C-alpha cells in the first residue's frame, strides 16, 4: 500500500511511504481520525540517519502482519523529530515516566487527545528478554485500552499535569563567578583521564559543554577545567570519532573513542568548529569546514541536516562500511545519503560558526558560504505569509513553523555574519528575527490545543536548549549595542534556569556559557579601516575579545544608523590617520590606537 507519507517534505517520512502501516503525518487529521474511531494514537518518532529507526522499520513496520495489528487497533502517526522538535521534546519528556532508556526510535501510545499512557523506544520483532516483542507490546496496549481504559486515561492525564507543573520555574539570582567556576569544576571532575572527554560509553562530543568550558571566565577562574575541554578536542580529533575527511561522527560506543556510531550531524560539526577555533586547533577547524562545505552543503547554499550511517556496498546495506574504507578508496562507492532538509536553526549554528571561523582564520570562502546559506534560508525557508518555517527540502518549504529556538539560532548566525562582513543589514535582519523569537509563544500548536505543555526539560541535547539559544542570541545582540533590553532578556532566561544549571552543569553547558558571559563586562573591539588586511586588523582578530568587528568608516556609520551603539562615533578621526582600533569593556573604551603593537591580545590588559 501507499500511505499518506509519499508527498511529505521529510526524507524520513518518505522512506516509510511504502510501509503496509497506514501512517499519518503529524497533524490534525490523525487526531480527528483517532477520535472518530475512538482508538489510541501510536506515535513513532525518529529521523532519517537514525540506525535503530531503520532497523525497527525493516523488522516491524515493513511486516504485513505487524502492520495489520497496528492498523486495526491504532491510528499510526510518523514524526520526523528534526521537522517537529517540540513534538519530540514533549513526548520524550512524557516517555521518561515509563522508561529510563530514552532515545530513537521513540514509540508513544497516546489517547485520542495525544496524551501519553505508555511509551518506549525500540522493540524487536521477537522477544529478547527482558525486552518483549513489538507485537506483544501492541497486544498489551490494546488490552489496556479496551479493558482498563479509565486507568490508562487517568495515567495519561497525570503525566500531562505533572509535566505542566514541572515547566513552571521560580527565577533565581544570576550565578556569580565563583558559582560558574564551581560548575565548570564539577564537569571537569568527570573527565576521562585515560582517553579524554567525559564519562563512559557511549561517549559524545558534548560540544555545548566544551564551549562553556572554553569561555573566558572559566579559563581565568578554573583553568584546569578549561584545559579539559582542549584535551577532549585533541583526543577526539586523533580518534576514530573523526573521519579522514575531517567530519566528526555522532558518538563513540567505547570509552577510547573507537567504534563510532557513524551518522554525521550538522549540529555537532558546526559547534565543534567553534570549539576547534577557540582551542587554537586550526587543522581540526579546517577539516570540519571542509566537511560542511563538501558533504553537507546543498544546491542553493543551505546545509543538510546529516549524513547517514548506512550505505549500499556490494548490493547490501552496510552500517559504517563506507567510512571504514580509506579515503582514496571511497570514490568507488556510493556515499551515504545526506538528509537534505535545510533546517533553519541548525543552519544558524553553521552560519555563525563559519562566519566566526572565516574571520579568525582569514578564510573568506567560509564567510561567503555563511552568506549564501543566509540568503538561501531568507528566500526558501518561508511560508506564503512570509514567516520563517522550520525547514525546506529541495527548495520546498515545510508546513512546520520555525520554533523560537530556530529563530534565535538563525538570528545569532546573522549577527555573526554581520560582524564578519561589516554589513550592518545582516545585523538589522537578525535583530528583527530575534525580536520575533523573544515574543514567540512556547509550545507546538496542536499539542497546545490539547493542553499538552512543551517539554520542561531545558537541558542541552545535540544543540543548545531552547532557553539557552534565546539567551545567547539576546546577549550577542546586546554586545553589538542593540540595547540593554537584550541583556535583560538574556539575564531573565538564565535566572529562570539557574538552579537547574548549577545542579546539573554537564547538561546545561550552553546556558552556563551565557551565565559566564553575563558575569564580566564584554570586551568589544571595533577597527575602523579601509584595509581589512592591515596589521591592526590582524591583531584585532587574534585578540581575546567577545566581539571583533573590522569595518570601513561607511560601514561603522551604517551600524550606528541601524541602532547598534557600539559603532556610534567610531571614525578614523584626524586627517592623515588611516585606521583606528577602539578597545572597549562594556561599551567603555580606551583611547583609540592606530599601532597594532598598542592593541593587547589579552582581555585582562584592557
């Protein structure tokens, strides 16, 4: 049979279009059908490069007998977590009430209103004690719904109400330098002294945590913790987690970084590019940038979501076989497929990382790639009413709206591009998108209509939490001089989650990074020059600062006119002076200098 997935945007959903399961995509039609038939929803959540999602699809969803059980007793809904992150987050939170083994595929059984009464992840086609078979699970859920429905609905309502209560937080004071340093120390205490990185297997890059440990305050207040981040990157870069072409795999299944899970994510690699630049590891940074531009970049300029772990070799599907071949031998093979979804927020991470790295390492092609990605998203990732959407595929926009976090990450990337290019229009566009993000309503509309709160979990996963994404973009806008209301917004978001972040620092690296930035006055350097390759410009880009902008006099004026006060009054000054650098801390600047030797590298010298 052909179900309703063939014409959807998601490659993950399209891969299930020929299943005998009568799948619905996420939407009101599925809810209405479940209510009409008065049967539970079976909500299956995954993504296109997920290995165990592929396994469960082959074993169960492609099986006609299993599909018949599903079709008879449930309304089946297939969800791409990358297209609907808020749906995934809400149901992942609900699933935690039923299992500690969370991950994908996520399999949720819900009332016709979408409220969860049982959940799990992968179930095999035959029982593998202690795991039951998937058919046994289906039978047990059917029996519970038929014979103990009131109990099932009561459980679903209790889970929904508990998660709604958990989403309400009491703000705390902002953490001070000592608290931030202590959080960094708690993370560093988990370092694997033998192999680098943190914790045991499976072992992830945890780029959000590494970026926090590399923050200036941590380097000053907790240098041993900061060094653990650099050691982690060094270990990963020298291990099997890094492919020969420079890209990093999702995670390693062993503590020594061997036996990777071979999918390669845009999110991980974009953030690790920032980590490599901050660590001064130019070779690793260049390898990641090559992977982004070579493997994940799509026609039109955007970046695909991920590259698959599986590929075809000698007529069979192979998990990791392509990557295990020497680089030169891969030309004979079909490479693993790239999930071509151009996700707005994830592209924002890549845009920001490439813009910053391009400026720091003098690679204008990387900055050009960042600019092309912004232009592609501005043009393609739009609904008919002009609003940004979550993603696009092959030039077609998704029906899913961009989340506030998508908007924040994209805005942050545009602010970085403005700094790297000196083009104030990108900063103005980014600020507009950020304002929309800060004013956004939390929660996916269909879930909100059913009284299901968004996930209370604001920990980092493979990218910054929603709260941290908003906070960091607001902080960057403030540092550029967009106004104190942006610092206030960043501080309010940090205060809301301070207690959780200090209690579980390893899971809140991105929020703690903003908290660390808010402790100190930022160092801001503006070089006004007609020669962006001058010695003064070079010295500025190598300085330890929160923002370094190299602009022409006309560009400085354009930033000031656009409302970015950091650039107000910045000029070359007296006749005969060709360039000047303004070195500021929290918008209070030293006397401008024209000699590169007078511009200190260290921020403590300001």
